[in-house]
C-alpha cells in the first residue's frame, strides 16, 4: 500500500497550496462570480487566499510516498468542523488520501468536542462522491437537488400574488419557510443545518412572498444568471400542503412564460428537501425539467450524542 500522510502544511508550502486552491476554486461558479479578473481577482490571489490559509483556517498538506500531492483546508464553525476543501492532484491515490483527511478530521473533532464534521466535494458524480461514502459520511438532505433543462411555458392556473420583500424581511421569511420544510420532511441532521447552513444574509436578488387569498404560503426568488452560466435560477419554498401542486407548477410556468416570451428558457429550480422534490417531480418534468444532484452536495457525520 502507498504511504499516505496528512500533516500540517509548512509555511513554505502555502504559496503552492494557494495556487492549487485557486485552480480548484475556478470550478465553483459562485467563486468565479466573486473573484473575476482585474483588481478583485488580483486581491483574491495575492492577499485574500494566502491570508486565509495562514490564519483563517487550518491548512493540511497531503503526501504520497513523501511527495506533496494535495491539500485540505479545515475551518471550525461553532460546533461543526468543516472540511472546506480536500484536493488531490491527478495521478495520485485520491480515495485513500481523502479518507485519510476525514480520519484526521474525525480525530480533531473528537479531541475538540465538535458535534459534527461536514464537507462538500466540488463535483456530484458518483466518482467524486465515492471517497466520502467510503469513509462513512452521509449525504445531507438540504438543497441536495436541482431541476434543470430548457423549461417550457404551460397553461396552468395559480391564483396567487407575489408580494415583494425588502432585504431583511426576505431573509426572515425565507428562514420561516425553510424551517417549515425541514420539519415536514423530518430531515436527518437538521441540527447541522440550523448550526451552519441556513442563510444568514439578505438575498442579493429580488425575493417575493407568495400569497393566496391574502394568506402567505411561500417564498419565491428568481436569480438571473446567478452562477454565470446563462441559466435562470429559481429558489422556491412553499408550505407543505402546496408541494407538487398545480399552484407550484404554475409559479414556475408563469416565470418561464414571462422570461421566454413563448420560447423555452434555460432554468434551474432549487427545492430544499427530497420530500418536496418527490412530490414536485411529475409537474416539473411536464415543463421539461429533470432532477439531478446539484453542485457541492454536503456530506456529514455526527460526532457526539
């Protein structure tokens, strides 16, 4: 078996690791949006990332047979130890090295009495998720899925009103509907979601409260080109009674009609739990949308009772 080592990174290695981190981060559409070229990109590469690796997180070096082959970045977040990145360079034992990172993270979490470890691989293919499954981590059922495709408009009655929400109120109402959805879906690991994954800032795009008959029933937020790929993203959270309903399908169909003017629209719809998705599958499929695991699925393990 190859000699695999996970150790604290030396100061002299941080420059190389910073370069590798930037290369890996370019795969993340949210990072690409926030670290474009010009002054902002320069600051990320020369100031933000090196400072983060030195003092904002723990940086681990990965070795195979004495050769530097990758890195891991680990952040404490309250009672959660977050493996923010675990990257192995091509040609080396990715599964073995990532499992070694997870074993060290578990040891650190037990020693420092963290409740959870969590991590999010950059990709969502079975190959990319395999090391985490093999290490005994579980997929967290929270924004795990995305519906994507060239969405078609459809004639669907919905009889609702969309009331604009100002920033602070939008965050408050989004949290309200997310918690209702987590409760109704009986999501395992809900304490982890509450501790480190719920949104904590007002949205940067317009958001609306869905009302029917004057009563609030959900949260609705279209986000044009959110990931820099030309796709319209829609975040929607309705009360459980409306999951998969004609009303929910109609909200999506109306958005497509208004944006596409009769033509199909590249669309991504995000629902926060599998229970919601299972009720929405058929209606969204009729619009041309198919469900798949979204980018950066969350894996986790509970460390304390």
